[in-house]
């Protein structure tokens, strides 16, 4: 008995020895982000652990667009929101129907198509940026939100299909058979049986696609160029082009931009782990 207690205590101590440094290392950038955001410009690089006179002036400047780097702040934030939500909805729509067709309807060649789509992940996304730029130029979509939306849907969809297909495979086929016996059509089977049971995975996949588009920089930088069309991550990069960059405003804007995805994640976190790993372990 004592040996088991000692073993448990030792195990917990090892976890704490590993977990605490990892936690501190993770929180350190967030701490500095907040520190810069509440520091006056002249004391931002003072090296102090906490500013002598914390201020919310930086937030006022950003929200009121009182700096030439921030004159399109609200438009750029809206662009990010529109693109992220559109990417999440379209990815979810395509992946849901595709996974249903592959897993439940057993469409011929469906698994092959899914595997070919997943094969694109062997190519780093950065290598596909220039071909994507060329493709959008051919179809006249450059400097349009649709260019970035379609690019991000292309990146997110293969993984989304795989996750939903794996989760769908775990659903009992007896439910489909019972619905068919009762006269359900494929669309009725989709709406009345499939979607309600797939809710956790659907929320997880939609959140994944939304956050992927929200944080995207490379494709947004290449496909959008007008100040009124770019997303906020690209706009933040413009801060670095100045000889005397307003770091306190850059960090404040970054902190504001980080709040929506944090809220989304913590709202749906109970779905994220279970939804994104559904089907990963066979029962």
C-alpha cells in the first residue's frame, strides 16, 4: 500500500517538474504581450517586470484608429472575420457531405479520392503558395476575399474529411438500416440520423477550419494586397516596415486579435479533443 502511494506521489512529482516549466515557457510570450500592451511608449523597453504606470491608452489608440498603421483596423478585422467564418462554413459543408458519402453511402472510389486529397499534405503548404497565386490570377480572383477563402478551404478540407469520416465509421450501421427500413431517403438519413450524432466532430472541425483561416499569414500576404482587403495578420506585418516601429501598438493589436480565437476555443474545447480524435483508436 505504501509502495503504491509512494509510486503515485513520485509520478505526480515528475509531472509537476515537467509541467510547471512548460507552463511558464508557454505563458511567457503572453505575459510580454500584455506587458507591452499596457506600457507607455517611452517605457515599453525598460526591462521592468511591470510598468510603473500601466495604461490603457494603447487600446484607445488601436480601437479609435489613431495611428497611420491602424487607419483600416476595423475593416481589416472584419476581413479576417468574414474570411475565417466563410472558410469554416464551406469546409464544414464540403467535408460533411463528403464524409457521409464515403462512410455511410459507400460511394465507389470515395476512399481513393480522400486518400489522394490527404496526399497533398506531403507537400508543405508554403510550396503550394505560388501555384495557388497563379491559379487565382488565372481566374481573376486576386485581391478578392474569395481567393483566400478558397485557398484556405483547399488546405483545410482534406483533414476535415478524414476526421469526419473516422468519426462516422464509429456510428452503428444498425441505425442506418433501421432508418432505411422505415423508409428514410439518403437525405433524410443525413439530416435525421447522421448530423445529430456527428455534432461534436462537426463543431471541432468547423472550429479548426475557422482558426486556421483566422491565423493565416502567407496566403493572405500573397493573395491580398489592398489595405482595405488584407487581413489583420498581414496588417500587423506592416508595423515591422517602419524604422521606428510602434511596438506597444503592435502588441496591443496582437492581443486584441488573439481574444476571439481564445474565446472560441474555450467555448468549444469540450468538443475539440473528442471531435478531432474520434476514430483514432479502434474499440
